[in-house]
C-alpha cells in the first residue's frame, strides 16, 4: 500500500495514454479495413454470379473486376496504415513502460531512489560551481523580461506594492571563478635561487630555510599572484628555492622585489591627544571611526627596526608553561629598546612587518638588558610562526639567483588545446567502447562517469587546485581508472550471468567479487601519489594531486553511484531484455 500512490503517479498517466491511442486508432483501422474488404468481396460475388445468370454484359463484368482490385488494395492499405499510426503513437509509451518498476522490494528501491536524488542534487550544484554560466545565461535572458512584466503588471492594476514584493525576492547571478592555471598554461616567470648556508649551523639550517621561504612568500603576495608556488628543493649538496609566478611577465620586477630585504619595525601607541588631533582630519572634518581603528593610525613609528634585532627564539614561561617569544637586540638596539620600553610601560608596543602588524604586546616594565619576552595566549605553532617572522625581518641566509625563465601565454594555451583535444578523443573512444561492449551497464557507467567528472572538477575549483599540464594529464588518467573499475565489475557480472544467475543476482555478486581488486589497486595508486606529492617537484606534485583526488572520487562513482543506478534499473521492465545485459 505504501508503494501504490507513487506507482499510480508514474504508471497511470502512461497507461491511460496508451489505452487512449489504442482505443482511438483501433476502431478507425477496423472501420476502414473491414469496410473496404467486404465491399471488394461483394463486387467479386456479383461478377461470379453474373457468369451464370448472364444479366450483365461482358464490359460490365470487366469493369466490376477492375473496380474490385483497387477496393481490396485500399482495404489492405487501410489496415496497415492503421497499424502504423497506432504504432507511432503507442511506441513511446511502450518504451517508457519498460522503465516502470515492478511491485516488489519497494522499501529498498525507495531508499536507493532517495540517495540517487541526493546525488543528482549535489551534481547540479557541482555543475553550477564548475560552469556558472549554466545559470547565468538564462538569468541574463529572463531577468529583464521578468522585471518588465512586473512593471507592466504594477502599472496596469495601479499597485506599486507588487514591485516591492518582487524586489524582496533576491535571485542573483553566480560568481564566475575561473580555474587556477599554472605557469605552463597561463605563462609567467620561474626563478630558482640557491641558499648560502655556510655561516649557519647544521641544527639551524632547517629553520633558516623555512624562514627564507616565508620571506619570499610574503614578497610574492605583494604581486597579487593567486596560488604562487614557493618551494624548497634539495639538489645534491645545494639547497634551492623554486619560485613560480603565474601571470607575471616582468621578470626584472620580480627579481628586484624578491631580492630586497623585508622591513621590520617597532611602533609605539599614540596618546589620546594625538588620536584626537588626527581624528579631525586635514580639512577639519572628523575622520570615520573605522579609519581611526587602523593600526597605522593607532601606532606611530620609532627608531627601533629589524636591523637592530639579533635573534628571536621560542621560549616557555617557567610557571604556566605557556609558549612565549624571546627577543635579543644588538648593542645599539639594546639602548633604543631600553628608552622605548621606559616611556611605554603599561602600553602596547606593536611589531610591524612590511607595513602589516603581526603582534602588539603590552610592556610590563623597562627592559635595560636588550632582551624581551612577548607573552600572550600563543599556541606553540603560533609562537613558532612569530619567531620565523621576526627572524625573517632580514633574509636569514644569502640567496643567489641561478636560473630564470619566462613562459609565454601563447605556448601555454597551445599546450592546453593539445591536451584537451587528446582528452576529448580518448573520452569518445572510451564511451563508444563501453556502449558497444556492455550496452546497458556501459551506458550507466558513462552516466556515472559524467557525475564523477562534474564532482571532481568542483572539488578542484573549491580547494583550489592549480591546473598544470601534468595535473590535467593526471585528471584524464583518473577518468580511465574510473572506467577500469567499472570494467572489472561488469566482467564479473558477465561471469555470473554465464553461470545462470539472474540479472539482479549477477549485479550484487559482480560488485562483491570486484571490490577487493578495485580497493587494492586504488590504495596502491594512492600510496604512489602520496610519495610523488611529498617527495618531488611542483610539476610532479600537480600530477599526483589531481590523480589522487580523481582516484578517490572514482571509487565513489564506480562502487557507489554505478551500483545504485544498476540496481534501480534492474527492477524495471528493461531487465526483461536479456540481450541488453
């Protein structure tokens, strides 16, 4: 009884339409067909009887015979025409009827159907993330007409509140966020530096290199480059720093900006009188309150800068075991720091790096030793990050530019076009192979592959993942691996069918038998991609990242989505066509 309303909603309209067309065309067929055929028989009977009675002349008999033939042909043609018209109108409903479910295992199918609906909803959202113009293009076409109709309706009935009601319903366009393209696709600049660690002790070399990387990353961010690549590499006995700036064409500007020293400074808090004077503004008008809260307004510059800082290190409070940051200045900086702390007791002393505030501790007392401790609610990672930033006020180690390369956007676009053409050609071949060899399961695998592609691309855009040529190759390879999982499952299904099992049982057994092979092969691939990601260069990392994400999503699409679709289709009348399975 629970299934009855759902089944009625689906099956009754189709069944009613089928019965309607059958009821309309069947009487027409028999009316014309049986009307003309008896008439032809009557004419033949008249001719036959006239041979005995001879009341009719020979020309009349000849005329009746000639008339009987076309009448018989018309009758036969009418019957076949009626069958043809009946087939045209009833055929679509017969095909739809194949997809209606049988009345058994209702609860299981209902759960599977609900899960599939949820997957389709997520797929639609993923499609909007990947290609927002699916929504934006119809919106641009409909939105002006819709507002025009609302204005006409408001003026026609003289009810301006209609426009107010419509304005409260906010339907906006989606933001178009392009995929992030790497250096080889977008073009840009690649710089390779070598770090000089001769004056750095072995135990401090790791921290020095990490500080160097952080300094360069901050310098790169000033360019406005999205997802810059700044990586440390080991090449023999030398330590190298690889910097990739996608979209940056001026290589000299990049070299000058990355090579200069970041500016570290200490600023003291302004008095209330100074803030009141600043709040009036140059023209005498009060400044907005939001502008007065900016750190550049609250704090003023001092003589103490990063050139006087000797070292910063991570320390711990002996009482609370809370992470703190220790500062040590050189002799000249010691005197400046003593004077600065003496006049700012119980006030904040801000630390700025490249014009941005990174900390503003409160001075507890005068510090004559040239050493200070920054206390606060730091976690250990936060304190370590602050130590690196302070030590990176100047470059912790000298660097030498050993390689520079400029990649043109034209070359990157040509490479992208080539790999996309290859990917589309491979996809077409795979789709044809699946459809010809596996028929209905192959069509379901292709549909699941489309869902897989949309979901994976949405993940790439949300993370975001920077696309490079190796990265695109990894994604295309993951598509092939997703199809490979389906082929393993379908091969097991065919074996089960040859052993005499039903379609449903062969599907269940095929997934159970194929799962260990799919699991083990994908785990091995994930282990390999993890090694490639953590132990290789940036280009190979892009390949490993896209392939790893693709493998995870392929397991979801092949084992989960394909299985649900197959089990949902197998309970329809389409399962009666055994040759399709």
